[in-house]
């Protein structure tokens, strides 16, 4: 639990700072097995200055659009829109 909390905090903080080593950590977090860490990475990408964004980050956010937990996919959608990745329309919400 401590490792996860630290990973989440670090990913979110790095998005505001955006030095090149931070981008490596954000990319790693975007591929983490834990969805909360991937969520934090997406939130970090949504805060990055556009000049810091490269094709690898764009590809990672595109991949996260299909992430299993919906909250990760939604955070990826916000990040993708921020960094200029074409985002398909959200699927319609199922109403029972």
C-alpha cells in the first residue's frame, strides 16, 4: 500500500514539474500493473506542458483509453484531449 501511495503521489507531482527524468517515471507509471498508478499517470499527463509531450506519451494515452477500470480510461481521455490525441466519442451510457 505504501508503494502504491508513493507511486501515485510521485506521478501526480511529476506532471507539474515535467523535467525529462520525470517523463520516464510518468511513462513507467502509465504501464504499471496497478490501475491507481495508471490513473495518476494519466492525471500527470493532463498537467504536462505540451512541449514535453512526445509520441511515446501519446501512444500510452491512446492505449489507456481502453483501460479496464473506467476511471483510468476517463483520466486517459482527459489527458489525451489535453495533449492533442484524437479521442473517439465516448460510448453511450447504458441505462437500465
